[in-house]
C-alpha cells in the first residue's frame, strides 16, 4: 500500500492535569507549535503519549482531539492502537479507520506474547484486517513489550502476507538488518534520538520523543547529513545527545521528558499519569539547571 508518510514525526505527549485527567485544552496550541516548526506528522498513543495508561474511550477521545487540530494544519496522524486486549485493539483499529487517520501502528500482544515470527505476523494480520485501507506499522520496542524475535524473518513474512504493511518503528540496529528487504513504499522510522547515524545509513524518517522539544535541531541534523555536511551533523548530534543525557540522567525517561518539555517549549504537558510518578521539585530544578548549564535554555 503506497503511503507518503515520511520524514520527521513527533510522538506527542498526552497533556495531563495534576490529578491525572487528560488536559485537552493544550492540544491545539501544542499542534500549532509543531506546525510552526515544520513538523508535518505526529504519532498519537505511543509510549510518549502514555496510551497504556488510558482507557479505550480516552484513547478514542485523545485521538479525535489531535485529529481536529491536525486537519486544520494539514498534519498527518498515525494512531498507535496496540497495548490492549485484542478485541479492544481491533475496535481501536476500526475507529482509526472510521475517523480517517493516515496510518495505524501497533505493538504486539503484551501478555500472551507471540513466541515466534508466525504468531506475531498472524496477530498483525488480524489487526490489519480491521482497518484494511490504512497502512500498518509495527512498533518494535522489546525493552517494553518483551517481544524480540528475528526481525529479518518477521519483515519478510509480514511483507508477503499483509498487503498494507508499511514498515516498523525501531532502532538503527533493526533498520540495518532489514534494509535490503524494504520496498519503495516501506520505511523504518527511527525510534530514538541517534538521528545522524541513522540518516547516514539512509534512514531519514523518525518518530522520536526529542522532536517534541527540539524540532529544529532534529531537522537540522538530518538535513546536514542529506547535504553531505557530516561535520555539522556530528556536532549537532553531540549537542542533542548532551541535552537528552542531562534530562534523562535525573530519573525515569518519560517523567523527566514531560518535566523538561515546558522548560524548553513553554507547552504545559503536565505530569505523567499513574502508575508513572511525576518528578519532584528538586529533580525539576536539577533538570532546569543542567539545561541552563549547556545553554539549551536561559
């Protein structure tokens, strides 16, 4: 299935109030910020978006809220629909097709995990049939899902059996393994902030949390690689690495990233929802001081 979803996409945070309820009022301004920074695609419901902590109805409501703003700005939307019991995943896939997102992404089954490639592809086939008009992206995140199979065999089998299989969100190691299997309309979206290395290997599309906070820096890194300015790309990648390290060394990845988001962009995405814990005021101050020390904020 042909798709023109490519380039640098942002896996958006789900804004929350202090009591853990979704703060829908932030979404329009958040989306406008990304559009001003030339980000033309978002992923709703990923790890960054805390989908695993939302009810099925909340996931539908959150997706709808992002879609309303995205349509005004002509921004493409991928809906991550996985991480629930299969009947709910199927319902979410059908909903995503009904509201006309641009593509769906799914995790594997998280409790009765697939034990081999055949089981994983069979699961994705079932999901894809619930939304047959939408490109399907597999979300490969073994650190969280616990599913880490032979990705080369998986990619070949998924491509042969799932007509709308568009590719994967994964890291560079996986992208290198399956690069020779990619059809012209398939992509591996880089899942982390090591973007210069990925772009050097020909993988310029990404869905990385850092894009929310550093959209211009991320784009400049990839553009520098594409124009052959490797020295600039390397220096900017080092800047991005330092920023990420100074944020995430203070605690758990997502709570620290949500804490840093308003410091860098002014967008109030709030704390994470339980079972995650928000960072305390001391940690927030440490993150702020470290970002000032490396001239990320003033």
